[in-house]
């Protein structure tokens, strides 16, 4: 049973459990399986127990913050003062953060408890959590399979019962894809909705802070606290953050008829037939409830993959330049007495893993003199086309519905040596990052192979509320099927 | 570009084409993209935030003062101001650049198409400005502090900087010098940069090429770096022009390269060739939104611009009846012009004030190497000295003596905080020093009588018509009165007795 934050919080506030008991439940689960699953790479045991006492005291006095009862894991690329931050990379060996990310600060201020650091693909680059200096994270239900990536450890830590909420980052699907693989909810908010301050950058114009939970409402409760403008991140949106939980409850009784859009090409080649069938079943359910489903062609989306891998790698080549062996982090043992250029070359060659190197090289190439216009310049233009397609689509519908992934969780080692087939796993998720819209994966049952299936909901920029609302509709439909 | 009269440089067959890139460090209270102060001369690595260190997860925030100051510079130099411009990343690896990229501007500078007028001894000329853009400074690498390691001070990393790029309109090292001093003057008037080249708040790189006179096409250029004073810029450019001409005349070819000026050896050495030049891989800075300026704000900056040197000079000539040279000297630096005007206000006498500043104050500044900010006397103190002379209480030589005494006392008291030299009554001091002149006929008359009695021969010659001897008698009266006799009274008494 996957622990739910809001159920745990209810029990905590009603006095039927204590935070200490919840933390102990987490630690027991970790002790039972984390050696194998490898979802958490650092567990703050002592700190969690003392924090649990502190927060429990507030609960007892009736002063508990909105995240009291939440037990978080956070992806290894968030700055958490006096805690390690390594982005699952050798190059940040021994690095400890001296400040808190805005999201960490907001979680702590709301009485959320951070239990540990979650495994991931190095610097958020990967779709299987196999590219990690800590070794691969495994799917909690089937150790032969991957949990997805890059925020694989975050998703697995909830699916394995180690915590009830988790922070990840989503640059091209890194929250939605592992959420789908692990059978939980994962939100990629609109670009700029949640401060990136304190999130180790991969591709700045695409990076978003995402959240995992057992239910849509769990995730909404977390986003309500961590979203909103931040002076430390000039790309954050100034639009106000609604009280999502309240709004969801208020709207439940008066749900109006919604318009859903599907892009037919999303359902053609490459999509697992069972996933396709499951999504169609949901769409039928929605129609039965009086909602409208219409087809919208979005041809520019076919260029998402190439556009993404030009823009993301270009930005990555610049963002990762700071890991140079001179400042914080790893320096090659052969650096002593070496020439400056060799210090860079040795430290970076030894410090970065294969996928990160691949993307730095690709990104450096597309920004080079003489190639900029052909690659980066053109990709920027295509990105605007994709954005415009979404803007036009959302003139006609309230949300787009599509698969999160073309397949369910695949076997470990299956794609690790075939970058292109790994990249293709993100085919449905990339466009949301390129256009900055809201997107969320919600579990909708299981494949005949036993693995969970996720559906993706996309709503306009700043319409997280709409996404949550559709998410709860689909959650209800999906649970009806189970009965 | 128009000019009253083109300069001729030493060489009859070649002319140089020079463009300057000037970096000015802005005196914004905090760094360009981080809320931390940056002062010159603080202990190394004490003015830092995680951003200055390039820590993972940090993000830049634009300092609004950076935009404001840059726009001021743009408006003061006749630039067009971009209503929308973006920041870009300039990517390169160097230990004093912790992020591995510098936030700068590339395709859309905030200011462009301006010009600066320079004044040389025999002509004036306008130098076009291609652009002025904003960027952040790097840290400092220190290679001479430790025998085995290079050390890095990141205090300066992320400080506010503008780069002012000229058109290739400059033709001589003297024009380059004039251009630089003009830039310094403008940034000082705008109060956006202290203009100190030695401390690195103003830095200059030069692109230099030569071509046969009459040829339109540019020659191959070299870039000169590491010129850390105004005079070094002039010397390095002259050296490079001579080198290129000699090379071409020997049948050689100028290579496109970056050269470092060595001020001790007075030569340049190659830093990197064209092949080794960086590919900076500029791209739009994704962490910062575009800078969008609205018309109303631009207008408010425009009307708040301080009076610029040219305008002030013209006003000085008009309002204070100054000669053009004196007006130029007084307006050269904003702080000096401010001091002069406060002295005029305190003394009510523009003529005496300009004489006081031009002869006495500037001489002291030159002798002691002080800036006007370091000059220890207030304008109201100087106004009192002027008043003593105007009231006939001291003569001009006594005035100078009194001035120097006050300067010395103030300078000493600055060294010795227990001294009470400040706050002394200036007239009392003049009395104490026996500098008050005698302005009473009955007191001067004995001196006059004494001089006439002692010099019968000269008296006789004077009476024969050698009236030029009046100067001699005056000198003698001043001598026997130890300089205290009021010269006007003394002269009229002498006339009365001799004529």
C-alpha cells in the first residue's frame, strides 16, 4: 500500500498516529528493501527523529503547518543547507550545500519533514535511473525493471513506502515518466510556477520542480505550499497560487462539462496497445460523464525530440561548465602540478558519467560558431511553433489527454547502451517542457505484464488547478474500474 | 566622422585605425546579479554569495541599478536605447570565472549608435560608439602571491560592468588617450564609475591596424590587452603601430592575434593567435527575462541626468566670465567643478575663487598627488581666506602663506587625530603668523619715510623722471614692513612724498 500524505496527516491531526510512528514506518520500510531498491542514497535518521518530535509538539499544540505529516524524499539536486548535494555525479563528490533551495525552505517552514536524498540519473539526464554514481535505482515491484528517470529514486521511494511525498525535477519528463512507471501521481508544473532557486540546473529554460504523491490531492497539497513567485528566481510567474485543496473540494460538487483534446498521432505507431486501450477506456468514461473529447492535430509536436535535444543539451553544456575541478566538487588526483587545461580535462573526464558527457558534447557542438543558426537558432523557432500549437489547442479545449510513456517500465540494461531508444521513451513528455505548460501523470491501472500504466493530462500555463481537477476525475474513473 | 582638422601621425605613408573597448566598473551598491556588496580592497573572498561561487542551484537576479547606470551612460553619449534587450551567456573556462560563463549581452546591447567628442590641442573630433552593453565582472587571478600556486579572489566576481565599444574612428595614440580621458570624465560626471584605471575600475583593450594612406580597406588588426594606465594605452598603441609599419615595410605580414602589453619592458608579447581564439558559444541567458524599458522611465532618467562637462564648461564661461582654458581645467573633473562652485557660493567672488583654485589648490593637488576629494580644506575655509584679502587684511603673498599653513595643518591633523588644527579661526591664525597687513596710514608712514631716507640716490633719479623706480620703493617698503604694509596705501603714500 502506497502511503498517502493526506491520509497520514488526517490520522496525525486526529491523534490516531504520531509523526514519530510515521517516521518509524518509513525507516522500517527503508530497512526492509532500500538496500535492493536503492531509491534513497542518504537517510537522515537522527535528524528525522528529532524533527518528528519538534513537529509533533506543534501538532499537539494545534499549531501544525500545512505540511505536518508529510515525509519527503528530495532528489539529489536540491540545495539543502548542511546536507550533501551530488546530482548522483562523481563530479560533486563531497559537496555540501551552504544554503536552502526555495522549495526546501518552504517545505521546512510548513513543517514538512525531509527524510533523505533520492537517487536519480546524473544531473537529471536519463530515463531509467541507471546513470547514477550510486548505482541504479530499481523498480520497487520488480527489481529486474527500472523505476524510470531521471527522478527514479523519488518515484520509487514513494512506491516502496519510504515516504509520502517527494520532490523531483522535470526537464523533459523526469517526473511524469517515473510516476507512470511506479504507479503514482507526478506533476510537472508550468514553467516558472515553482522557484528553481536551489535546483542544480540541467537545462534552465526547461527545468521545473515537480512533485510526486500517492494521489492528486496529495500532490496538490504540496504544490500549494511550494509554488509561487520567488525573488531569487526571476523566471518565476507572478500569478497568484490558488488554494488548490479548497478549490478542488468546492468544484467537486459543481463539475461542469469539460472539453478534452487528443492529438491522433499520439495514438499511432510506437504506443503499447494495452496503454492505448486503457487511455481510450478513460476517454470513454469521460464522455459518458458528459465531457467532450475532440481531435486536435498538432503537427509541430513531431519535432519535439530533436528540438529538445538541441536546446536542452546546449543549455546543459553551459550549466555544467561550473563543475571544472577548480571550484567546488571533484578534482582529478592527477591534477597536482598539471597544466590548467589538463586539470579541466582530467577532472571532467573522470567526474562525469557517459550520458552527461554525451549531452555536453552535443550541446557544445550545437552552440559552436557556424552551427548556431542551423541548430540552436532553428530549434528556438520550432519551440515557438510548438508553444503556439498548444496556445491554439487550449483555445478549443480545457485539457489535452495523452499517454505518459509509450511502454510500461522496461527491463534494466535494455536501453542503457542505446541512447536514441532511451530518448524515445520521453516522446510524449518533451513538448510540455518546450511549451512551458502544466502536465501531470496519473496512474490508470495495470498492464498484463503487471506494471502500472500512466495517463498524461496537460493544461495551460498556470492552470495547475485545471490539471488537478481532471486528475481527480480520472482517479475516480480508474478506481471504479478496480471495483 | 567629421573633424576640424585631421591629425597627422609620424608616419607619412601609413595611417593607423584604432578601436577601443573600454570596461567601466559601475559603482552599484550591490553586484550585477547578486545582492552582495563589492568594494575595492576588501580582504580576498569576503564579499561572496553562493552565486559568486557558482554553487549548484544558484540563479542570477538583475540589479536595477545596473540597468539605470548603463542607460545613463547611453543617454550621455547620444546612444539609442533598446526598449527590449536580453542578456546572453559568454562561455569560457577560467579559474576566476566560477560559473564557466559570463553573463553579458551579445546581439541586443542595451545602448547603441552613440558618439563622443574628443578635444585635441589643434582640433576636435567625434568618435562613434558602436554599443554599450552590460555584463558581470570576473574574479581576480593572483599569480605573484605564492611561489607554487595561483590564487583566486572572487570578491570582484559578478560586479557590475559596462563595455563601451568604439567604432574604428580613432587614428592616433593621442586620440585614443583623449577618448579615454573623455570617457573617464563622463562616467565621473554621471557618478557611475570612479574612473580609476590603476585600480581596474576602468580598463581598456585596443584593436589596432595600419593601412597605407588613401587605402579604404582595413589592415589586419591585433588586439592589445593589459594596459593599466592612460599613458600605457598611448604608449602601447604607439608601439604597436610602429611594430606593424616596420613589419609591413620589411615585407612581412601582420598576424591577427591578441597581444599583452608589458609596461616594464615597454613591449608587447603574444597571448594567443587567431587559431587559438575562443569560441564563446554565446546564447540567450535562460535564467533572466528580457529587459523591457518603458518610455516614461527612460524620460525620467533623461531629465535626471546631471549637467555634462560640455554644458557646464559653457555655463562657467558665461556665468563666471572665465576664459575657455580656465573653464576647461575647472570642469575637467566633476568633483573639482563642484568644489569651485561651492567656493564661489561661499565667497561670492567668482574671479577670486577661480584664481584660488587654479593657482593654489591645483598646485597642492599636483605636488601631493591628491585628488580633490582628498584636499583637506573646505570651501568655506578657503572663502575666509579670500575674504581676508578682499577686505585688505592680507595681501596676495600673505594669502598664499596662510593657505599653505592651513593645508599643512589640516594634513598633519589628518595624521594626528588629537590635533585641534581644524576649527581654528583663520583671521586669528593670520594674526598669529603676522600676516595681517597694516592698513593704517600712520603705521605705514614710518616705513615709507625710512625707505626714502635710506635711498637718497634712487629718490633723486626718480625725481629726474625714472618713475619705474616706484616698484623698487614698493619692494623696500614691503621688506621693512615684513610684508605687512597694505600695498595700495604704501604706494599712495610714496607718491604723495615723492611726486
